[in-house]
C-alpha cells in the first residue's frame, strides 16, 4: 500500500504537465463575457480561479474530485459497515483524486494523531481572551498561535554582539551551526532595526531571545522559504504544515468548547479513534451515533469549490507567498479563512439557524401550525433580516448536504421536535422566498439542518457551531493549498474599476 505522501508525489508531476499543456494549447480560449452586473454583483458567475479539489454544480451540488456526496457515502471507507465516510478518506480523495483503501485511511488516521500535539502557548493565547469571546474568535486566535508552534530553546554557548544593525555571531550554536548563523543574519528582514529591538536585553540574553523569536515565527514552509527552497519544492513543506494543521485544529477547537462550556475540563484524545470520532470525543460526546454524525459532518463541510468566502480567502492570502509580500503560510491562510467563515451570511449561518428556530419555539411553542410558521417567516423578512439557512450564491436547488443530513435525521432521530420543525420549514420557506421575487435560490442550504442534529445529541451551544464548520474546512482549504503550491499558481490580483470608469466605458461601447 502506498502512503498519502508517496501517492501525491507521483500524482503531482502529471498534473504539473497537464496544467502546462492547458496553458500552452488553450491559453487564449474565452470562458465567457464579464458584464457590469457581474462586476457590481460580487463577481457571481465569473469563472476566474483554479480549484482542483471540488466543483459545484448549481443544480446537483458539490462533487469532490468528481464524486457526489451519495457516492462518497457509498465508496469512501467507513468506521462501521455501511456507516458514514471517514473524513480522512475524503482528505485522501481531495489530495490524490483516488479512493483510498480502509488500511490507507487507518494509517492516515494514525499519522494525523501523531501530528496533533498542540504547544502550551496556544492554550495561553486563547486563555488571554475573556471566555465570553465568540468561539470563532477564540478558535481563530488559537490557529494563529499554532503558527508559532515550532518553539525550541537552543543552548547558547557563547556571547554575540550587534554591529551596525547586522548581527555578528561569534559562537558555535551546537549542532545547528551554520544553518542558525544564516537564520540569525536574516533576522534583519523582520525587524527594521534589529539593534533597537535587541537593546533592552542583556548581551548574554539576547541571542537566546532572538533564536526563540525567529524560530517561533516560522512554519515549515516559512523555514524552507527562508532557507531558499526551490519553488518546485514548495508543496513539500506546505504538505507538512497542512497535515499538522488539520491534525491540530480539532484539539484547539475542543479546548475552546471545554473552556467555554465545561469549566475548562479538557478531554484528551483517544488513540483508538479516527479523526471525526476523536473530535466528538474531545468535545465530550461519545455516543456511537454522535461519532457517526461527526464523521458525516466533517466530510460534507470540508470543501465547496474555491469561490466561497472562506476558501477564497485562504487561497488568496496563501498566494501572496509567491512574491513574499505577506509570507502567509497555511496557518496564517487558514486563520484568515476562519475570519471569513465567521460571517453570518457564510459559516455563522448555522448558529443563526438554530437561534432562529429556538426563537420560533419560544414565541409559538413546539406544536406550531403552518400558518403561525408562515407569519413568523414573514415577520423575519419584514424586519429586514434574511431567513438563515436558505438561499445560496451558486446553488439553485436544495443543497445535497442538506439532503444527506435530512436522511441522517430520518434514520436516527425522526421524532425529534426540532427536526420536525426543520422539515416543516422545508415546505413553508421556499414559496415565501419565491414570492419575494428577488431571491435566486429559495431552497435550504447545509446550515439549515446541521444545528438540529447537533442539538439532538446534546451539543446545544449554537454559538459554537461555526467552529465545527471551521475544523471541517481545514481539510478542503489545506488540500487545495498544497495544490496551489504544487502547480505554482500565481498571485491573485484581479482588476478593479471605479464608477467613473464603468460609465465612461459603457457610454463608449
Ligand atoms: N432570506 C431573505 N432574503 C434573501 C435570502 C434569504 N434566505 N436569500 C437571498 N435573499 C435576498 C438577498 O438578501 C438579496 O436581497 P437584496 O437584493 O435586497 O440585497 C436578494 O435576495 C438576492 O440575493 P441572491 O442573489 O438570491 O443571493 P446572494 O447570492 O446575494 O446571497 C446568501 C446568498 C447565501 C448570502 C443569501 O441567500 C442569504 O443571505 N441566505 C441566508 C444566510 C445563509 O443561509 N447563509 C449560508 C450560506 C451557506 N454557507 O454556509 O455559507
Ligand atoms: C460553503 O459551503 O462554502 C457555502 O455553501 C457557501 C458557498 O459555497 O458559497
């Protein structure tokens, strides 16, 4: 059996060649016309980005490397016969385009567990925030702090001194030797005035501090970049960072949950569990159905092609690497993506849906009639709010991610009163949104359903839900990030224009 890294190493050169051929043979082929509506309408319908891991069809929904959600449920390895797919299997599929065997997925689960250690300073960074801070803020802070995770204190054997803003090192730095001398000299890139930066420290101290600081700001990618890695090899350290990040995020996310809602009592990882199950376990949920739900949840939330706010943000920020303008490694890119996911029209909608459903129950009770429900929907719309969980920027039919969660509910919790309310909303909301006359897609999206499932198994804290979405999305965003580097995708920099420009252009044409 080939492992993930070897399979990817084989696949990447083929795809590099393929991209070269597309560029040289079809570079001038037009993919459509850009209209003023598109420029003013958030670039809807403009094809402008390469995203290898998944593709969204407006009617059919998402396909991961060509596979629909029902196909993934059927073909990807599961923890139990006929059970929900293991997210590790999806990660494999996104990266290699191939369906892994159960043995390969088990080996990947093990590898991810071995990469999951989270340094103490990450918890300290989260603890520095009030526990009332939104869980997404705490989570994104933790992810940012993960970027500083390679902290090692070296023993400094001799003194050093600072000359004319450059660093002269008169020491033997243990085994690291010249590597560290090079690294130390590059400190000037980070601090405009290294001498000023070092001044407050006693001469014996500053090297240690400087080493700590320098070592601490670098991901594997950043370190390799600083050491002059050839661009054809960028994907390798990005792969290491990405796998580490995917492995670490459930640990950070569950810390936030336990800190906020369970008096800080952390549940350690269980070495016998797979990725999704371990996440549920670390949150404090061990029922077999909840483990299955989490496997399904992480799988279906992982990726939704490239133009959604979080994926696009991660991709955009990471692409700056190529000109070294932002030095954004996978940690920084993914933290940026999380900040996009935290908006109510994107990932935060899952929180909004459960809060909204609960407000319906508070006002009208659980046995709400269809007429009462219609009135409540109209009241929401008339107060200038959206009905959360309905509509989509690309989809024009019911989201297949909604449908598979509905099937899960029908199988495991058909009598849950909130699930029944969600089912009723499926009948009531689309005709009302259609009646508004402006909503392009009146059908429910993924967020309309996830909250009631989690709520059923005891994960009732709606404000936390977007963190679960975020953990899942690390898989999709990081997979594409590796491909961004492997294919050498360029800096993204679309052109913008002013209203003056648009008016002049349109009058002339
Ligand atoms: N409730 C009320 N109005 C809506 C809704 C809705 N669910 N969906 C769209 N509209 C309105 C929209 O606000 C816009 O109004 P206006 O012209 O006054 O600004 C009009 O309909 C046209 O919007 P669309 O072109 O249909 O949708 P767009 O692509 O702009 O936005 C969403 C897509 C998803 C942002 C939008 O449907 C929405 O706000 N839905 C509710 C929030 C939600 O569920 N978001 C989660 C999306 C999935 N995810 O996880 O990210
Ligand atoms: C997503 O999963 O990212 C959302 O459905 C939003 C989108 O695709 O635009």
